[in-house]
C-alpha cells in the first residue's frame, strides 16, 4: 500500500487518550488513539470497512500522553504529512 496523503490533522484530546482526527486527500477518515500504552491508526474507523493501518505498544502500559509530532513520526512509514494542515485544539 502506498502512503496515504494526509490533508488535515486535528488533535481532539491531548491525553488519556491522546487522539486525532485525520482526513486524507481523498476525504478518507483516519482515527488515531493512544491510551493504556496502545497506539493505533484506523482508516475508515467506526465503519464496516475499517482497516488497521498501524499499531504500537509502549513499554509503559499506563501511558496515554503523546504530542502531534511524535504521532506523525510513528506513522511516517504509512502516512504522508508533507501537505497536512495541523490543528491542535
């Protein structure tokens, strides 16, 4: 799978969980969440067509804090943020 090009990225919660709503250039929705040490990125989240793009487990199972830069770095192999507009609420 080629990298998906991210158009917008909005951080909707900063901790416990840290989470983001992303939209691709094709208006596909990606939900990203980090809670209880588990980080996940899901394309078409909350639909019957969900695709797990990425998941990662932190060594600290209590962790739920992450900034947007760290999130983007973790996903750099599957998502292209080069044209993204970031909105961190």
